[in-house]
């Protein structure tokens, strides 16, 4: 979904409302500092693409340091689409056959979520670097298995988390690095996708999404805190909601919830709310907002409010009860389109899926391999986004019991 704040004409309260142009220009300089400083190279990475659904929405064939060597999908029609999309003449009937190709250096895995760890482990053990769709894993045991395999093979793993490179998230990360928030004490993230059950069935058969616990798909939200501040999510209490629909009374996950709302404590003692809802009277969104004691920043809202910045003010006003309160400064933030900048190679400077994130994900994976560095969403970062949701769902099943989130970072 896309929320183009730069083109929004929504009116906001006039009080202390100013143009966001200056903030956008300042943010541009900050974002360039936040980008990895890679050296230009003529090196080429030969990549295989697996999964002809989501996998066809990336730009590997446009990257100057990448060659799409082969593609794969279990379905012939999807293999054909991948071959056409990536202008690739070589295809395989399965991932297991593709990873035997000695010409491949890396594989981008866009298979169903329950297969991610199995496929990533097999690919790493075959000597190929891995880019995987989200989530990284479906259980804490799988998180451990994935990390151990990366350590054993010494190869690169990256998770393709779109929220990391949403245009407002890039801005928020730059603001945080500059220290503009002051003390960032709270954040909240919402992934609302009503009507998702349309993806639960295909050709009369249930898909892997049928009955999936919302918090087992948490990374679109958890990335909004972890990738911006670097904090880890350490404790959680979560409440789920379901009804008597057959989807949440009979599914392979034994999940009774359509919607789950989690409240996390971070490693710095801060608060973070995550709301993942598949059903209800709410508008679709993938958004966040960050609160600091000096500065707060808000994603565009699906009800029509564009990106805004709130600053702690020196003036005061009276509330409806007649009590004096601080009058905050309120301004629109004209969201830069970072995909138009030199953060990307020229051929990738176009809008792409999930708020312009796909070209960034493509570039980050290839650039990390070319420059022999860790990608920004490496295996530890990926698990730090994934594991908290797994534990949150366990909390919901226990009626909201507060649980510790297992940490996987190296000591």
C-alpha cells in the first residue's frame, strides 16, 4: 500500500502549522548519512529468484551489479512470469534443483512463510547467500536454527523487511541518528489489513496464510522500533481477539485470533505498542509514530492526515477544563522520495512496492555482497524483528500474561 505524503493536500489545524520544506531538506542530508558508504564496483552477483508470486516484484535485473542467472517456482506458469520479468532464460522446477546450480552465488527466497527457514538453511548449506521474505522464522527453535546455520556456513543472510525502507522510516532513522527526538520514550506501529482472508484460499484450497496468527507476521511493525533506535524488545503482554468464524476455530496453527495487540518493553526501558489486525472496521495501513520529549514524528494516517512533526513548545494554552498546558509546535513534513536520490543506483531510482522499499531491498542485498559487508537486516536483526511476535502470540494464548522475549544477539 502507498501513502504519498508529498502529494497530499489534506488541510491541518492552522495553529503553529508551517511548511515542511525545511525539515525535508534537512532530512535529506541526514538520510544520506544513514546510507551504507559502499565503494563503486564492477563486480557482478549471480542471483537465483525462487517464488513467482511476491518474487516478481523486485528489480534484480536492473541492478548494475547483478545478473539474474536462474528462476524457480513449482508452477510452470509462475516460472514463465519470472523468466519474463527478469529476462532470464534458465529455470528450475524447484528450489532444491536451483541451489545445485554452480553458477549461482545467491538466492532470493519468496516462498511461503512456513518454508522460509527450511529453504534458507538448505540454500546456505548449498553454499549460496540468502535473501528471504518475511518473517525470518515461525518459531523460536527455527530462529536458533537459522542463526546457527549462518554461523556455520559464514555466508550472508538478509531478510527483505519492507518497513525498514519505507520512506517515512528512512526519515525517522535519520531523525533519531541526529538526536532530534531527544529521549524517544514511546513508539507505536500498526499493520491493519482487513479482508486478508481473500488470500487464505486459492483455487478452492487453503493457503499457508489460513489462520496465521497475526503476531507470527510481526516484522512490518517491529522494524519500526528496532531499526530506528537499535533497541531490542525484551518483554511483552499481548491480547488477542477472535470470533466464531471457522478460520479462527479450525486452522493448522490452532490460532483463535483475527487481531492481536501487543505492548512491549524495550532494552532501554521504553514502551512500544504493536497492533496487527486482519479483521474489523479499520482502514488498511502499515504505519508508525515515534514520541520523544523534544520531537515526535508521525507517518501519514489512513484517515487523510499526512506526515507531521510535533515539537515541544514554549508557549502555553488552556485545555477544555481551563487548565494550562504546553502548546506544541505542529508542522507538516513534506516526505522526501528517497528512491529519487543517490541512495540508489540510477537504474533503480523509481517508485516500487511497499512505499518505495523494493528497490532499496534489492540494492542493499546486492551491495552488501559486492562490498563483503553485513546487510542492514542481517540474521540477528531479522530475528530481533521476528522473535518478539512469536512470544507475543504465546502471551495472547495465555490471556495476556507478561512474558520475556528470548534474545539471540551474540554475547
